[in-house]
C-alpha cells in the first residue's frame, strides 16, 4: 500500500478551500501505486486532480520537479500541471508533509505497446527534450554514476560471484560516463511504460517526474528504449525500437557523437536499473516490498546489450 | 466569416514544427465565430489546440491577455492555456499577424442554462477572481465608462429621441462608476453563455478573454448575471439568479459595499453592452455584419433593472 500519510476527506476539503481555486472537493481516493509518495485522486466539482504528499523529497528538492512539470506543460508537453495556490506557490503543507496538487493526466498505460505507440513516445520524448532547453532549473542525476558505485558497494555482499563480476566489470566499462555527454538538459529518467498514459490513441501524458534531472538526452532515449522495446527474454524488438527511435528522430536528429555512444548508453541505462532493483530487492525500505521489481530482467537486458550491441542506424 | 487571414496547412505545419513542442500538425480547421481574431482548430498527433491570429490587438496589448490566461490556468481555473514556443514566449508571428496557440477547452456552450450550471459558473467566476489576485498585469477596461461616453457620442445621431434620452440619462446615472469600486482585479468582462463551455456536467472552461481587464469584481458578476439569468422578455429568472449568486458567494462573500452597488452594477453591465451593440450595429466594420447582435435586448434589460431594481439579498 502506498498511502503512507492519511488524509481525511474533511482535511482535504478544508485545505483545498483555503488555498486553491479548483472548486469544492467532493471525493478523495487513495492511489495504491507509487513507492516514494502518498497520492490521491482528488475530485472537485470542477474536475479531477492528483494530490501528492511527499514522503521523502523535501521542500528544497521539490521545486526542480514541480517547476519542470510546469515548464513542460506550458510548452504543450503533456505532463501533470502543478496547480498554484492562492499565494502563487506550487508547494504547500498538509498533515506535516510537503504537498502539491497536479492536474490528472487522462488515459492508461500500456503493457504491450504497438509500434505506433512507441513512435508517439519517441516523438513526445524529443519534444520534451527540446521544450526543456529553456528550463533554468538544475539538478544532477541522483541515480547517476556516483550512485551506481556507492549503491553497488552496499549490495555486492548479497550477490553471487558471477553477478558481482558482471557488476564490477560494467561499472569499469562505464567509468567515462558523465557530464561530458552532450546535448544535455532536463530528462525524465524513468520513462517506462507505466509512466506514459495513452488516451484516444494519443499520448495522454508522461507522469512521475521524480527521477527527472539534468543529464544527457541520448541516455534518456536509451532508458526509454530499454523498457519499451524489449521482449520478455531480454532481447530487443526491432519493430518497436525502430518506431521509437524514428519517432524521436522525426523531431530531433541525434548528433554523430550521440550515435557513437548509443550502444554504451543502452548498457548504462540497463546498469542503472539493474543496480537500483538489486538495491531495492536486497535493502528494501519498510512498506516497499510489494513493489520491488525483479532485478533479473535488467541483468538480462544488460547482458543482451553486451553480447549484441545495437548500432544506431536508422 | 471570421477567417480574416488565410493560413495553409503547409504554413501551419512548418510554423509549428519550427517553434513548438506540440507534435506534428495533421489538420487545420477555420473556426467560423469570433469577430476580433482569426481562429483555427489545430490538430496535431498529440492533441487539439486553437491557433489565433490577432487582427486588431497588437503585440503590446496581447501580453496582458495571454499572461492572464496562463496565470489562471496555472491556478486550475479552466481557461485556455497559452502554449509557450521553444523560445519560452507565448506570442509569435504568422503571415504578418501576431499569433498564439492555446489549449482547446473541451465542451460546448449552453443556450438554456440550468440552475446547476448557473451555480457552477458563479462558483468558477469567484475562483477566477480569487486566483487573479496574485496576477500582476494591469489593463484598464477598454470598454469602461470613458468608452461608453465616447462611443455614445458617435451613435446618438442614429437613435430616436427615446433611446437618446435613455442613453443620456443612464450615462448621467452612472457618472460615479469608476476606479473607486473595490475589491477589484482581473475580470473576464464578457462571461456570456457562449464563453463558457460545459463538459461532462462541469465547467470545461471559460473562453475568449479578450475583453478581460482590471475592474470591479462585482461588475463582472453583474455582467455575467445579465446574460445567464435573463428571460427572453428581458426579465430576471430568479432561480438562475439565485443559483449563480449563491455559487459565487459559496466561494467568496460579497462585501457590504458590493451589495450596496449591486443594482447599479446590473444597470452598468446592461448599459455597457447596449452601447457596444448599438455601436457595432450602426457602425459595423467590414466582415462583421453577420455577427452584430441585437441591441434591443440590452435596452430591455437596462429598462428592466431601472424599473425593478434587484436587491442583492441571498
């Protein structure tokens, strides 16, 4: 369950009436997903919103995410739009937690994307990158290379020899991964299938921007491909791969430098999620066990990229 | 017809691809309403937007309207959201005209509002006023008292003696109407039934903010009531009147000063539209004839308010 902080209908009604212009609250429904925050669907007589209480992120970290979502929304990129309070601020406090209300993105995620859906996601991801160019916020990747290394140090003791060796050697291979990669700007960082909602055959919106940061655009594309274009056995689905990358390229062409690092980026994206899943699996925080994803799938993806490097050639 | 400036699908496609992050244009449909601007529905593979070419308003006047819509949207007030270009600006230029793209508000207007709809409109209008408090833009009412007087001077010659006398005496009665009226802030200024779209039994949004300005809130309520709560014979429909005013009051209570000027505000709102309709009727601009509204209805409303002043007593 993911409602870590309880909020009663009366509390939400009073808080919204005092601080917002979004109508009268008529219902509040806990959202049983999400491992970082407490989320509710908030129904008012004017529409449906999402109320989030931030359980770990603090009021000093949150402006990057909220301002980025607002920036992207203002550019027409379908992202949750943070709603300003009467004091013109996004962030408030409810029941002792930093809290914000965002617009509710219509639609549902897809588990088995079509080529057309992969194309739309690629296109929209490129639009997100371009729209983010004028965003002035800065946040380094909190799940970047420094984190891979420190998290790995904590999990080696849980791994068998083969996995330890795979992890060590891949970290060594990625030693150069870093800030020299350009072009860079705001990235989603976690654009998996469950973070894209489809509505009426379109991208209803990208959600869950709480791994967003400033990093290399091509790395964001690789992270996305690693989820959208992978078969159950860890191999790449060429149709979806081509569709997603063609969608992206139809909006923004990759540079030759990006094309060159593409195989390395696919491996880096697989490494990042293998490490975080190993970490969540072996060092779970209370209340998260039911959400721990299987680390093995990203190990297979990483091994696939090692064995069969995918040249970027579209 | 209201497409004053032609735009081809190819021109729109190129312009959007160069400047925006809203997807690939797939269709462009002229909107045959509006007397001030050229409007198109703009379909992209990511959604439906509205493209507006401003025929009279200039790039120096437009920021107030666009920034106000953006401000209200960011507060969750359902208004068209102006979309920022890649250069982070709302306003561009297309075929020699200032041009902007805004989100498409879902829904349809209602010609025969129910009490519940009137209630929702009142509630939403109050939210709009409160959300506008933190808006920093300034624009005087370009259809305010100074305009009533100057426009009247141009139309007296078209009027019979009775209408001339009615106009003169009402202008004299409203001589004190002005900037001393508080509370004030951004008002819609033209919240007639055709400027409110309903969607799924909710207010989909307010549209057409191009008469918005900074003026007295209670005057905005009166303008709204004069359209929403009037019967065909010019008399007031008490059910809708109560519903709208109760909706407004449920969000923001009128002050005693506002209650006191309420009957005068109803007359001022009727006068403003009687004058502008007389003006458009007798001094039409080319291409506008088909949109000229009958001035008589607002004359009847004004006379009704004179004969049967409505005390604000809810």
